[in-house]
């Protein structure tokens, strides 16, 4: 039995009927190296591995009216077949058909009466392949923890030795609470909430003011006081659209090394160029730069605990700069100062909201506040996350993972999310958008390799050697 900490609880509170708060990934599998691969083998593998992480066999126990943070309790009826489903991709099973299916499946909220995850096994993928779409609620883990979970489910070889079973005496199983104790804990936390909310508000004002002053002193653009209006900001609808692209990690590193920036800077430049082109061709590009909300992990080295340890850092995206190289250099400077200021002041809205406000009150706020108010909780136009994967091939139930396209949630007031994952010499980019906000989400994905080609030419690379995978 485990009471969710504030950082995890806030993702339950932020969830609305039109904006479910789960994340996921579309994984394409090559089964040619595993002739005995089957749905039943995959099911057995997942059943064995998922039990090694207790959170995935536990369900929510929410308190009446959301007076206190919910608990995760063991599900006595846990059955992996209630979470793993089988479906076929639309003919001919190409990437666009897979993305269309993923869009539909990703828009469906998870069942809160069961452990908060599900997996869809997708057959009929072109080339004799298959795919998986896994969804898990963001209250269970952040992006880095998701990568760790992927390592739990996957292997480094097609036929691995058996793994040790989960111990029966895990420390988190040793403590449980009765109804009376849960009620007393809720009463204490509720009585402490007003003081915590006032303290949190004062800390946010003090630290945000300090961050703004420090950014000016550093000679960089101040942290954004407001966010320019775009079609990507407003009330979020229930439908989702998804597109994806892949580029060569070596080419991204070539740009990084030539201009003395980071891989994150290059990916911000590529995705920002995609948004700039999309808006500019529709005569909707604001004069002021868009603002990216960059997810920054707070995990220390070697920390593989499941849960959320991430903060959001606003970064001026330099989309008002027409020159792609100058835009990249501005992004590098802006991102560095934003990250340094965040590390020094750590005004973390997510943790503070979850620790100070009862979940019921936070949920009511999310459901009644307008889009302008919601911008406070994600102060930017688009959330951009970058998750480091593995450079070596992974296998699940004997099938080799070819590609991992990420899908994430839409933050309040933000109709677009961009998530980046590196794997096996590629960088895979996933765009999740409110389907009513865009006429063609693939316009964004197609611009990513084009933007990389431009930077490669500027870096002195022969364009014919460019190895982007569209």
C-alpha cells in the first residue's frame, strides 16, 4: 500500500474528460529473429515482468471528495489479460495507418478501477512486422522512469535467461492503513493545506521574481511574462492526432559539435523550425517568439525509482529569428540560462500544487478554470520532452524493437505535445495534437528532417550523406 506523493497526484488532479493524463509509446517490432514469437508468448512475458514493479499491479483508492492524496493498493483481481489487448492495423499497415490507430487508442482514458496501464498488440504491420502501443498514467512515472520500465520489460538478447521472481517481502508491501488511520491522515493533511498553500504561493512569487531579475542580470532575454497566442493554445478537445519522424543521431551530433551546442538544443531547433514553418505558411506566426516548456529531469545519477521527478522550465524558442543557425545559437543561450535559473530557484509548480492543495480542490480548479488560467500551470505554447534511450538493440518476447515513437499527454491550455526519444542511432520524434487544432499533423513531422538538412549544410556536411529516416 502506497500513498501517492504530491508530484504524482497532481497528474490525477489535472486530468479532465477531454484531457486524459496518460503517456505512451508506439513500438514497432521485427519478429524475424524469433520464429516462436506469438501473442501468447508476449502475454506471458509481460505477465512475468510487470509484476516486478508493484505500481503496475495496484489500483487507485481515492478518498471521498478528494480530501487527501489517493493510495495505490494491491489489486486482488489483477489479470494481465484485462490490460493487454489484440488488434489489427488498417490496411496496408504503414506508418500512417499505425499513427491513425495510435491516435484513436491514445485518446481513450484509462479505467481508474484497474491498475492504470494497458497495452495494445497490433498485427498486420507492413513488412510482416507487428507493433505495440503501451499506455500508462503519468501519475505512475515520468519519462525517465518509463525508460527504466522499458528496460524491465525488454531484454538485450532474443532468448534471455529467466529473471528472478519479485520478492514477497518488498518494503512497500509491509505497511497498510485501515479506514480509521486513512481518515485521520486525511484530516491532518486537510488542516495543514491552507498554510501549505500560502507558503507555496509566497515561495513561487519570491522565486519567480528572483528568476526574472537574475535572467536580466545575465544579459539574456528575460523569462517570458506571457505566451503569444497560437492555434496550439486553448481549450483541449477529446480527439487526438499523432505523427512521427526519425532522424539520424550521428547527424544531430554533427550539428551539435559544429556549433558547440547540445543535442537538446538541436532538437529544440528542429521542432521549433517545424512549428515556425507550419504557422508561417498559414500567416499565423506571431511576431514574438513562441515559448517551449522543456521537461527537465531532477533525477540523480543511478536513480531508477518509479514516479515523477521532473520540473518544467520555460524557454524562449527563438521562432522569431529567420536564420536557422542564429536561431539554434539563441536557443542554446536561452535554454542554458533557463535551466541554470531553474536549478538555482526550483520554483516547481507541479510538486508544490500536489503537496499543498487537496486533490479534489485541484481537480475542481482544472475543470472550471479557463484556458488562460491554465497557462499558469504550463507557461508556454508547447511542452517538449527529451528522453534518452539505449544505443543497443532491445528485445521483447524475442522480437527486436526497431523504433520507439513516443506519445504524451496534452497539458491544460496546450493542444500540442512534442516528445523525443533516442534509440539505436536514431532520434524518434512524436507529435500529439488536439485533432481539432490542426488540419494535417504530418506537416510538422515532415519538417523535422528538412530542418536537419538545412543545419547539416550550414555545418559543412555533404547533403548527399544525410541519413534522415522519414
